C-alpha cells in the first residue's frame, strides 16, 4: 500500500520540540498524514476530523485515546484499521488504569516492552507486538556554552517505584537539568541536542530497568543526539544498541569508572558519540517504526 493515508493521534502541540515528537513528524513525511491532538480536541471533534480524512490506518499514541473511548467513536464514523502504541511502562498490572480505558475496537497493540505482551493482548483481545521509542534524525549540535563533564536531564523523583532510580542517581556525580512547567520543558527540549552532544558523558537511566526490552525515551534520545551515554543495563539492551554505541553498567561503581574513563579519553568518547548517532539513524528512526506498524496491521 504505497500511498497509505495515516492518521496519528497524539499530543504533539504543547511540546513540539520533544525528540520523539519531532521524530514522529519526520516519520509521517513519507505518507499522506493527519495529526489529531486528543487533548486540544474534544473526543467527538477528534473523531470527526479522523473520519473526514478517511485514513487507511489510525495510530493512537496517547492514553487519552483510551480514556476518551476515542477508538469506538471513530469506529462509529468510519471503518478503518486502528492501533494503539504504548510507549510508557508501569511495572505492575494494577498500576494501569484498565477500569477507565476502552480496551476494544483496536486491531493491534504495540508495546515498548516484551514482558507484558501477553497481558496487553489479553486485556485488548487483539495481537500485541513489541515496538520501542525512536529519535528524530538530525545533524549533530556542538556548543561549548552547554558543556558538562557529566549531565543528567530528568527528574529526581524518590517516591514509589521511582525510588530505585533515585537511589542509584544519588550514588553518582553529575549536573542535573530539569524543566519546570510546559515552557521550562520546551526549553530543555530545544537545548537538548547541544547538551547531549557537547557533554563528555550523559547519564542514561530509565525509571525502570527490569522489563525485557524496555527503556524510556532517554535511551534513544541520548544515542540519536550523539551523546556518550553511561547507560544502566537492562534485559535486551545490547539488541537495541551494541556496546560500541553505549557504555553499559550494572553498579554505581562501574558507572563512576566509566564516567571517569570517557571524560578523560576524548578519542574513545567521540567515537562512541558518532557510532550512537549512526546506529540511531540506521535502526531507530520513526520512518522504520511506522513501517513496522503498517506491515503488522495493514499488509
């Protein structure tokens, strides 16, 4: 289906410079496409926008679609394939909001971890596939105004199941960058390419590292923006990015040793940055992600 009409439902407007949002838009360039925001548009309006576009496939990328029962509203107006792409992750089944979500009217689910494929397939009663985040492909940015020996971009939340990451981060030395409010986060997104590529080392730890194949968007952004990333190992990580692209560690002591090594070995550091960027360019951009969804749902 060469001229497929693709509708992506997701909140891309408030944070337009987020690396995955830029990547999604980049991936959609290959198709006749429409982006519908499920937050800015009431459900009935969103459904009508989709129906008027007459897509071959609708990809829902926000849990707002589930809470608004948007797939069912679209199904009432037009007969089109629909997939839900869950890039977030909760470690326990009871933490998901199943009781508030529409779990019908989808032809496929795409999940960013392998451990919960059966659980989501059972809940939605449709095929469930593994598909990760990606990152926009763009030129590398170096600006020494953004230099850090070692930096972490994110929050230091210490409650609930986030405490494991908090405790791990407390063992390491780095500069912390976080953004307050929507505009604060937008500024961080705009600065991120220069921060990641200019820094000697970037801390790359997802909020959980126990699920098979799961990492948060940070894991892909650090590579896609050409960072020398000091990465917490998780099951299946080397299948996504090999050890030539990321410096994996298991313990805080190993992480500290890697930070010291790469911050003092420029040649090795710059080689890793370039290899990470090249690997993302070839394997983790959103044109490939959309091709995979289309092949599973439409072919």
